[in-house]
C-alpha cells in the first residue's frame, strides 16, 4: 500500500484512511446482520466470515496508509531518529 500512497498529501491520506475504516465498519455490520438471522444451533453462513475477513483486510490497509512515511508517527522521534 505504501508504494501507492507515499506521494499523496497528508490530508488525502487521512481521508483515505477514514474511508477504509468506514468500509471496514460496514463489513462488520453486514456480518452481524447476517449472523443475527441464524439460530444459535445452526452454522453461520460463509458470508459472515467473508465479511469479517474483508473488514480485517480493510483495517490492515487503513493502518498501512496511516503509518506511511508522511504520517506524524513515522516522522516523530523514535528508535534511531533522535
């Protein structure tokens, strides 16, 4: 993800991260909605785990956008940056 976003202005990166997190929440909501229709003794449909996996991937992508070289966390003091 960093190779695609490293040249983006910080404001665009922030908006991209926000949108990725919004999509992840929507996927979690979709998983919960489908799971709520299943009786406790029944097996959840594969779509539930699919939505949850998609949400996890979107969160990883959001973290990659948020921790790139132009984010505040990467430019502040830290090991080897004194």
